[in-house]
């Protein structure tokens, strides 16, 4: 009896273990499928197996068409977004499929070539014959009057001139055979003009033998007047004779010098009174993989934060109650800047769908959100996958080839250091977006830029205030002028004991020693006040000066939250603001801020309380007024609002776009002038050139000297 109970007990335990093992197997299978799907989503646009080789005949250039000339090489790629994700095809089926594709393509090109050649010849010969042809007879060519012949020749010359102008106009953005090199002088090949012989007999004898104007005789077969075979007869025999013939033509075409196209650097002119002249921006329609799908799968962006909630309301986050009687407050996360900027661009008054008008091109990619998914994951190579795919997509776009990407710009809601990982250190923090060759040609907007890079420019952190109307802005500014400030200075933050050059510990010690004049909010573990927008803003509203020392990097979001509260910022390093936000902050730093060298604080040579107490009250009022006036250009308006609702104010988005347009225009002028080097100063002095316009010796040099 006891043995039966023991046996029953073991059987029950066995089934429990079996069921648990089965459930564990199902969980592992699900996780494996999800990982494979994620990897596949990043690579599906540009799979190597989706690239096929098509042997195609040479096609002569056609002046009758407004389209770009057809030039086909063996390296023909297909838009992979329209191809199947995974296909299993046998070799025989694949060969028959390739034959069918090649057959259709060769037939279409052959038919188009003959028709265009026929139109080209008939346009010179048969002008004026239509009326006689309808009467059933045709007069000899020599019987025509010399006056009619002269008129025909003028029409032909005028037609060829018009076609040549259309071909080279700024409205036609034709894809080039190779990417242009802007550091070499341009050697454009102008098409030859068609000539009409005055001798009627010579013109008649040249029928069917005249070549296209902009191609050499090697581009055309010996017999251009032969009729094409019927489509039903264009079949591939078992020995693939036609395929071999097409391959030979491709090889012949490859051995010829490539036709050099004219690169259009300057956008197409508009009317003189156009309010958007020189301000048009074209926005790429990138695949949803690079933006929309990231928001749809927002639950994958962070392990610890609900990014679905923070990316709501156009990236502004959840709505907050009114503050100081003013509406327009949201719990905005700094990492959602790229989403806010994208939605603001959709409302940009000079946004155009015609890239030929655009002075700059915006790439709506969310690099910060994309990187966030894999920062702590086990697959570091995935951090670069989407960025590399996007660069390949951009290189193939005609807008990129216009200036080799130097008129493109992109936005990231993270610091530049998150995108500076070197290729040899794959396991290090971040990815290598900022060091990719394509991105180095672009203008990159980040919440913090590197002082030693050409292409990075800082834009303000998003704050909690996103007004929709002119009245909300004015109401908040008036409230900041009337508020009573109890404390002389304050500091919100945590110490950085692991950073040897940090001065936060010294600042916190001085603040604790000035209990009546300094207010300290120490963000230690377990403190929730540092993460509540209303608590932080009330803290800044009670202070005259707000201390902004560097933390993990040069800049802080607290800088813009304090300015929003009308608090005068105190900086200790020029890289915290002065060398960063060059488009948004005034050049005269003494008008809106106080600078105390961090070295003096670290060595105990200066008292922050004494420095701030010696500032005259009249100057404090003037500085606060300047800070309050800066508020609109340091925050981002609600993307759902219209430009006319905010009146004459410009927000951080407007200022950033204006800065990009000015930079691109400067690059365009240097390219047009034939400058061998676009930048005539060492890259390590980028911060100095951007701030002062030169690279001469300056007192801030020790702050930016690289070890």
C-alpha cells in the first residue's frame, strides 16, 4: 500500500516537471522568434539576395522624353521594400523567372529605342507632309520651296534648344551614374546641337543614319532604322543567344566613359516676393522602420520607463495641471526631442514636397529611440543596424546626390557621446552614427554636441512648457516678472564622487553653508522630488540665480528648466552653454548669465555667495528681463498649434531650422566657389570657429584642450 502511494506521488511529480519543461520550451521559442523578427526587420530592406543582375541592351539617349536617360549596368538594384521577405525558389524556377524578366525588359527597351529613333528622324523629314499624305500623294522632296525648308530648319533648331534647356533645367533631378566629387572642378559635358544640312539631297540621304545628339556612335547599333521584331517572336532559345547578345552590349557600354551629369547645387528660383524664398525644406519619406514603427513598438524602447506614455501627444508626454495659472504643461522626456521635432516639421510653413525648391533636406529618423532599444541588450551590433540601412537608403536618393548630403540634417534627442563609439570597440557604450561618412556630411542636431566636430550642433533640451497660443507665452512671461524670489541662489542635482574633476561636491558644501541664501535639492537615491516637474519648477521659481555645473557631460536639462522659470543661470564651464547653443543664446554672455571658472571653485578660491551678492540689483533686473525674453526661443511650441497662433514668437525649432539653412547656404557658396576644402580650419577648433568666427588663441582654450 505504501509502495503504491509512493509510486503515485512520483508519477504526479513527473507530470509537474514535464508540464513545467513544456511551458519553459514555449517561452524560449517565443523569445527566439521575437529576436529573429527584430533582426529581420532591420535587414529586410537591403537583403543581398534581393539584388538581381539583369543583362540589358544599351539604350540611346532620347531628347523627346522629359525623363532621365536610361543607363543600365550589371549592378542593377531593386527596391527591396516591395520584394518578399523570404522566398524559397528552386534553381530552375529562378532561371526561368530571370529569363522572363530579361525578356520583358529587352523587348521594352528595344521597342522604345526604335520608336524614339523613328520619331527623331521623322521630326526632321516629315514636317509639313501630313496634309499631302491625307490626299494620297507626296511631292518630291526637291520640289519644296526653299522658304518652307528654312522654316523647318528653324523649328528643328528651336525644338532642340528647348529640349536641351529642359534637360539641364533645375526642375529635372536626374540620378547620376556616380556620386559627384565637390572638391574637383566640374567638367560638364554639354550636349551637341543638332544640325540640319541645307542640301535637301544630303538631308534625305541621312535619313535613318543620324545619331542622337548627346551620344557617341558607339552607343547606337549600326542599323538604327530596322523595325523591331514582333513581341511574340522575342523568345529565348535553349542556347540563350539573345541573353549573350545583351550581355555583350552591357560590357560594351561599361567600357565607354560615363556621361557626366550637371549637379544642381542651388534650389530652383521662385518668385521674388515669395515669403519662403531660401527657406524651403524638403522632408524625406523614409521607410516606417526608422520612425513610425519605433513608436508603434514603444514598449520595446526602455526596460524601466513607460515610453509609450512619454511619446504620446506628439512626443510631449502626459498633460500636467496648469502651473501659476497658465496651461500648456506636459511631463516631457528629453529623449523624445526627435519626435517633437518631426511633428513640428510637419507644421513648418515652408515645408515643400518639391525637392528642387528645397534649400535643406530633413531626415525624419529617430536615432535616439532606435539606439535606446539595444543599449543594455546582448547584441551590440544591433545598435548600428538601422543607421547603416538608412545611410544606404539615403545614398540612393536623388536628393542626396545633389550636394552629396551636405544639405541634409537630422535630429537626435541624446548627447553626441551616445553616437561616438569607435568600430574597434563594439562592446562600448552607444553606436557609431556620428562617425559614419554620410552623417559627417550632414548637419546633426543634438541636445549636446562635441566641441571637436564639424557637423554637430546643439539645440535646447525639451522643457515642460509647450504653449499653443500667443496669449499663453505672454501670460507666462508676465508672471515671471512679478514673482517674488526668496533665495539668492539654488542648486538641484546629485554629487558626482566618481568624477575626479567634478565640482558638485564643493557647490553643495557652499550651499549648505549659506542656508539663508541658498536652497538645495539633493537628488539622492529614494528622492522623488527631482522627478516631479511641479516640484522642480517651484524650486526654480523661488531663486534669483540657479547653479548649473557640469554633470556626466557638459550640459544639463536643468539649464533650460531654470531659464523657463526666469532664474538667471550660473555656469562654470563654457561647454555647458556658451560653446553649445550658438544659435539660441546671445553672444554677450554677461547679459543673461554669470560665469565662475570651475577651477576657482575646485580649489576653494572663490565664494559663490560673495560673487552673486556683489552684483547690483539694477543689473540683476536687466539680466532677468533678458532671460525672460529668451524663454520662447528656448522651448518647443505644441506641434498641434499653428504658426499664426503663436504670433511673432519663434521657438527653438524655428531657430534651429534657420541655423541649418544658414549653414547649408555657406557650404553651398564654398562649393560653388570651387574651394578645395569646405572647412579651412582644423576640426578640433570647431567650437572656437562656431562661437567667435576664428581659431585664434582664446582664454577658454584650456577648457577644450584634448589630452
